[in-house]
C-alpha cells in the first residue's frame, strides 16, 4: 500500500497564483460600500448649498 502525503501547513487568505476573482470581488464590494456612503453625503451638501438664501433685493425695492 502506498503512503499518502500529509498536510504540512494551511495558509489562510487569497492565493495570487490561483485566481484574481476573489480580489476583484473584494474591491467591488468595498467600492460599492464606499459609493453608497459617499453619495448621500454629496447629495446633502448640494441640497444644503442650493437652499441657502440669496442676497436678492425685495420686489418693492425694484420699483423705486
């Protein structure tokens, strides 16, 4: 009966020699999360900037 090999070590994480799909999916998830966080913040800043009162004169002052 032939001897079987034995496991010498287990490495956790991504193996760069096997496939880059795991890395691509990780960056897609991180990028989508960052985009989902940043988009409402930018929208709120734009809305806040657009709602500032302008320095236009009152309509009664225009007829003088």
